[in-house]
């Protein structure tokens, strides 16, 4: 697939295995990379890691959990990522400069070079999820196209968060002073394209 095919993101929300299978197949997804810190759900057993490891491959879709891309990272007291008011997002923004993240991101994109891949978390609304920051890194640091798979089947093109910039070392920082502070609940400007098919709060 490579960069031309791009990278997808999706949030499972309340969708069960039948709905997710239809959604993923409709978008041509061949592999799911789970970026939840804790890959389970008491309310939705179909999206527990053990269940996904069984029913996704049975549906012809690969699955793996990528712990090092998981959310819930704490910001440092001197965090330069000042555009984020939300501490979870500010913490994850800082984590994108951690070697563990960088290695995991390279691993993800190497997989997406070969297979149509989506990263998956629990939050259906992508701009309220750390998938937003993963997408920023893919677009700004690596030159990829990223689309967010909505539960109605639309593919929404990723518009990088305003205030993000590349430092001299190629790493991302969110400190553009001309930008209003960002809230995780505010949708950025996006480009929507019709495709696939089935949406359902803040994570990383």
C-alpha cells in the first residue's frame, strides 16, 4: 500500500464484532494496530484483546497490540507543548519525542507500507483521542496521508493540529505562539471523502 494508500484510524466505540467487521472491510482494512493502553472493555467484550486476536483474523483482518503507542502519558512540568490545555494530550504530545514512541511509530508505518492498516482506540471521535496526535506525527514528520474512519463509513482526511511544528531535529512540538490553546473536544478543519460504511468519548 505505502504512503499512497495512507494510514487509517478508527475508534471502536460501542460497535460489536459484526459492525466492526463490516466497517473495516468496507474501508478495505487488512490489519488493525490496537493503540489502547489497556486493550479491553467491560462493556464491550468483543473488543477485548483476547477476543480481537481470535475474531479479527477469522474475518481476514490482522491484529496486534502496540503498547508503546498507548495513551495516558503524563506531561513534564516544563512541557513545551503549550497549546494543549488538556493534560492528557499535552502528555502524549511530549511522549511523541520519546524513543519508545519513535520506534513504535516506525514499526507501524513499516507495516502500513505493506498492508492497508488502521490504528484503533476506543474513542469514536478521533479529535478527542490520542489518534489525533499519532496522525499529526504521521503527516508532519513522515509525510503520510491519514484518514479517520467514521462509523458511518466516511473517511475524513486528517488536518494537522494548529500550532504543531517540526523542530530542527525533525520531532514534533506544539508551541506555535500565534495559535489559540487547543481543546481535545474541538474538531479541527477536515476533508471528508465518501467510502466504506457504521460512530459512537476523551482518551488517550
